C-alpha cells in the first residue's frame, strides 16, 4: 500500500517542472495580456493537471523499484520466493487480474506495497522484515490486500482525483495571481513579477490542501483493500496481519518518507500530520473487519 506517497511525490515534482516550462514559454503572459480568459485558463489547467497526474502514474512502478531497491523475482531462487510468487499468482487469478511482478526489498520494517499504471501489469513487493516477522497466513493476507488494491484500480482512481486537484490548483493559483497583479499591484502590462510570485506561493499552498483531499480518499480505499485481503486470504488472517502491524505501529517506520503512505503500515502521525494520513488508524481497520466478519 505504498502507492499513494510515491504518486503524490512524483506528481508534485512533475507539476513544478510543468509550471517552470509554462513560465519559460510565456504561456502565463499570453493568458493575461488581454485579461484573464477563464474558459481558456480552465482548459489549460485541465491539460496540465491531468497530464502531470498521468505522467506520475506511468512512472510509479519505475520510481518504486528505484527508490526502494526492489529485487524483482524473475526466477525463484529459494522456497520462500517460490511461495511468494505462487501465492500472488493464485490471488491474481482469483481477483481476475494479470500476474503482477513480485519483488522483495531489504528493510527490517514490516511493510509491503503495490503499484503500477495497469492492473494487468502491476508490481507487488514485500519487505524482508515482513517475511521475517509475520506468519505465512498473515503475509498471505498482506499480499491479498495489495492484490486487492490492484484489482480495485486504486492507482487509476487516485490518479483521476489527483488530476482534478491539480486542475483546480493551477486554475485558482493563476486567478489569485491575476487579482493580486492587476487589482493590488495595479499592473496592466501582462504577467508581472507580482503575478509570478503570487502564483508560485498560491500553487504551493493549494497543493498542500489538495494533498489532504487525496489522502482522505486514500483512507477510504484502504477499508476496501482490507476487505479484499480478507476475501483472498481469510478474515482471521487479515485481522491477524493488522494486529501484528499494530504491535509495531508505535515504532517509527524506516521507510523513506516519500514512500511511507504506499505501505501496509506507517509510523504514528503527529499533530497536523494526521491530515495527510493515507491509512486509517489500525484499530478502525481491525474493527471494520471484525464487524464485517
């Protein structure tokens, strides 16, 4: 479940690059020379917003492999790898998706994630810590949770949500920049320095707010993935896996910050960080599974 943080981090980087390109090419100046053309600006924002979001999606699997040092199992070299591949294959067939790539990344932190732009060409990876600290039925449940994310199309869903957020961030930042430049700074010669600075600041602030919305949607999708894991591996195993994660929940996650929200678990949030939680509290997830069972 590490997919969200990497998607958001990649998206932010791409949006910054696109904003710089827009400024260098003079597109902002063109949009503001004759007054702000709101329909044209909205179309322009949608193209950049959804374009950046889908570029992030297409890069997500490559970024995950590089940032986490994932060893993809092409030919299982031991019994554990054979079991992993066989389990994911069985779950993928049950879920009706193509066989994902299966990988392992070196980390004492018990974690796992799934990512990829296509449910028939995804990646499911687990940490060495997860394999060492959980029973096999619990690992199977974690794998089922990740396969459920792929089968539910969560990456595409969140990409579309991120695209909508990007569109409004681009649009509103430029409206705010135009108002500040023309009304407050009295500049009527196109996009001036005040416009550029205001757009940059507004885009960062609005981008943070957009991240909260994406995180909220991500929390909702986690309950559905837990249900998928319970279906594929059994409710007792899924509950057991979450309870095992709860035992280490108070310990900080050793996963890089930009990947933490893609995992099956992350360290406890502090203060305002709760607004960016991509996973519901483990107690709520366990309670939901027990109630459903």
